C-alpha cells in the first residue's frame, strides 16, 4: 500500500500539469488569434498533446475557456451546505465575491477574450446561472420557504446582477479596485439583508 501512494500522487500531479498546460496555451491562442479562429487541433499542437487528450479533460473548446466555473459552483455549493449555524446565505455569498475580486492571470486574460465576443458574453452569463439557482435555494432555506417562491429568486437575482456588473467583460480588466468593488457589494448585500429581515418578520 505504501508503495502505491507516491505513484498515485505523481499521476495526479502530471494530470494537473497537463490540464494547466492546455488551459494556458488555449487562452494564449484565443487572445492572439480569436476564439472562433482557434481550433482544437491548434491547441493540441501547442500543448504537445493529442486531440483525444484534450477531450479527456474538456468536453468542448468552450469548456477550456470557462475551465474553472464548474469548480467554482462546487465550492459555492459546499460552502452553502456546510455553513455554520447562524451563517446566512448572504454571508456565504459575500465571502464568495471577496474571493473573486483578485483574479489570477488566466482569469484576467479570459475576461479580455470574452469582452470581444458577444456570444461568449451570453454563454458566460448562462454558465453563472447555476450559481444563482444555488443562492436562491439557500435563501429560500433561510426564509423557511421553497425555491419556487419568487422572493428568494428576486434576492438571488439582485445580488448576481451586482456581481455581473462588477465583472462585466465589456469593462477593462480592472474597472474597480477590490476595495471599491467590495464597498458596492456590501451596500447591495446590506440592502438585501434588510429586505430579508422584513420578509422573515412578515
């Protein structure tokens, strides 16, 4: 058993390195020659892997571009599911947004790529939709109601509208400082928190 553990660890590190390489070269090609004009074959050649290897890691070219959103959704779902007693859905969402205000270089590059493509802007918004649904469900739990209730949907939609505005790909890569963005989000969350308290009392 002890002999197999290091090999498993090495295998996972190699897989992660291959995945990271695919992401890095794909983003560079998207930025250089455009998303639509970049083929999977070109990405495979630049990453020095086969087309089959790419599809092992990513179902489609667009999944390479939005490489982290599935993981983000999983992390938010876990944070909401495991939140301590007394921690509201809005508390969890605030921490989620705080973590998004310092994007890494790949995320900044993606923002520039998406900014030049209306289709990618729409698709990015669609890929954030599951996060909004997660929030609506958690807010519904806070209100002791169901996700079909329009109230948690409106609250979740409002906070994600603010989030999407701050991360608008049509804006420069850093339109707001993290401090300014957080003040805006805190104002929005404070307003919505007051509304939720009123709904609970009602």
